[in-house]
C-alpha cells in the first residue's frame, strides 16, 4: 500500500514538473521574443499581400475604382488575396495593347498587300489616281478637290461634290501623258487590249 502511494506521488510530481516547465516557458522572455517575431512576420506578410494586390490590379485593370476595390479586397487577411486571384483579369493591360497593335499592323499589311495595279501588279497607295509604272488609271478624281474617289461613292466625302461617272471611252482618251508624247493614259481595259494586239502581231510574225 505504501508502495502504491509513493508511486502515485511520484507520477503527480512529474506531471506537476512538466506543467510548471511549460508554464515557465510561456512566461519567459524567450516566448515573448518568439511571439512578437511571429506577429511581426504575419503583419509584414499581410501588408505585402495588400501591396501585391494593388500592384497587380494596376497592371491588369484600367478602371481606378476597380483597382481600389481590389486593394480593399486584398486587405482582408489571407482570404482576400485568394479571392482576387480567382477573379482578376487574365491578361496585363500592356499585353492587351501589344496584341491590338499587332492586329492593327497585320490588317495594314494585308491592306497594302491587296493594293496592286490590276495590270502590272505593282504596289500602289490608296490615294494614287494612276499607276506610276504602267500609267494605268486606277481611280477617278473629284472634280472640285481632286481627291481620289472609290467606285461605290455617290458624293465626295471631302468636299460634298456629287460624283459624275465618266464612260470608259472618255476614260481612255481623257488625258495625255505628262511628257506630252500624245499617248493617252491607259485604263485596265485598254492596256489589256494593247497587250492582246501585240501578242497577236508577234504570233503572226512568227508564222
């Protein structure tokens, strides 16, 4: 009986020593340093997450009000940045602008690729009236402001002058070459007829 009492006393004493040691640790200066350091690190991480949400939102969102709302959402500890990650825009504003510029450049290249003379296939600009290579007439000029006109236009958009379409015969004989050689400016139809006549003469000469 005495042995059992002594054993219980020993166990109780060991438990008391363990709890007193834990209590002493949490009341010691070491625990205070660890606790303050942990609180400091958590506060730094929280402020860093708010700053990261703000910087990332500015790079992805153009509306300043939405940027402010995203920053306030990021201020919610731990949960706010996770929610922002799920609902933020997938692309940066800079990437969106670069993609738009690339698309615009591709459209301009495609437009320039289609701007060719129908006879000699030389590259021409949209404002050209005649081809500078083969003198083929490309567009009609406005009678008032001399701006190039598109085939479907009914009025000049630059000076509001009604467009009067000229006949193909008049187009073939309407002007002379700048050198004054007496050669009319050629339309695509007249140019093709001249080429066909030259080809027929060459074939007849070979026979």
